[in-house]
């Protein structure tokens, strides 16, 4: 079955058709928003902290044998055709996926633009790329660094809006930019340890809402 079709069925059954778009935390029933960069003024120290926190959260949530959907959204305009960005994306993916066979299974689907507004001329096209694999099929550490780097303009980098949908424990991991990560779950018990172990990293702006989720019976 096409991975994009599988993903739609999975999201429909598990997350009530939750749309993969920013801000994921505010669109979900159960989740945590973690701060990555904090208020560090030194660029290098800030990036080191971002890498460390992103990796720690991801590893706590996703075990090597878990099945995941790696989902990437690319937007396209007249002066930035999808053919160019798609080639760039696939070249990036080759660096972080451990087999050519898996690369050949990447599924592509044209989807509606996720952020329309009154000024939108409807010429924006969005494509969703999806690969189903195991966590240990991915070079996680280097991929996470590349995801963070794309928001600050340094190399190695990545491209697109990326979601890791874990179908083993029913969670979704999304680095919305270099400032933070949204983690949502089908059940609060699944991410209860994240809430406890990394409580100091929770974004204070949303702490009251997050506390209300995990401290209620």
C-alpha cells in the first residue's frame, strides 16, 4: 500500500484526522511543547543545546525498533518549482536513510496548501513525501542536527516541514523551528515520563496548559 494512503488511515483512526501542520501542539488534545534554544546569546552554545535537547527528547520517545512514518511537506511556487526542491530533498534524504531500497519507496502526494489566507492567490502547491521505516533505518543524530540547521541557515541542512509519526507508540514529533519541539500523543501515559524527566525544558508560556493535562486524574 502507498505510504501516504497508510498514513491517512492511521491518522484517521488514531488522531481523529489531525492535520499535520503548525502549531501541532495547539491543534492536538494531548501534547507537550518543549523549548530548545532558551535565551542563550552565544550562537555556538545555543546550537549545542538545541542539538542535545532535540536528540534527548527524540531518543526518549522513539526506540530503534519502532515503526515510524517520516513525513516531509514541501511548498512550491512559480519561481520555486517543486522539481528543484524535490531533487534537493531526495538528495538530503539519501544522507540519512540507510538503504537505497527504502529510498525507492518514498511516496509523494499533492495536498492542499495548509496555510491559506485571504491574500492567497491559490498558486501555492504543497507536496507530502512519506516513508515508512524503523527508527534504526535513519541516521537520527545527524538528521536532527540538519533539521535544526535549516532554521538558522547553516550546513549541513535539510529542507521542508518534517514530522515523525510513530505508529508503534502513537506519538508525533515535530521540530517547528530552532526554538522548540512539539510532541503529541494518543494517550498521556505514553509521554508521562517525558513530562517528568524533561519538565525544566517545557515552554513556560504553555506550562499551565501542559500541567493541566498531566496533573489531572
